[in-house]
C-alpha cells in the first residue's frame, strides 16, 4: 500500500465512526438553510423589481420627452 491508499482508508474509518447529528443540530442546519433561502429570494425579488422600476422610469422619461417635443413644436407654429 502506498501513502495515498492509507490516507483514504483512514478517512473512510473516521467517517464511519462519526455519530449521526443530534436533533438540535439538524434543527439549526434547517433554520440556517431557511434563512439563506429567504435572503436569496429577497435579493432576487429586489433585483427584479428594481429592474422593473428602472424600465418603467426610462419609458416614462421617453414619453415625457416626446410630449415636450410635441408641445414645443405646436407652440412654434403660427396659426
């Protein structure tokens, strides 16, 4: 056996000797996972709505600009 094989066997033995997690540890892991998921969903929603707001604001700015140009053009005509 070489050193790599011995290390693999030692790792396997250590992992087999581990005890299963206690209920409180599982509950902590689950709570942490829920918090992370909530943060990720919140961040995704915030990014989506900020993009929507930016798009709507840009569109409204274009409409106002077009309306101002049309109003300015109407005011320059002599009728």
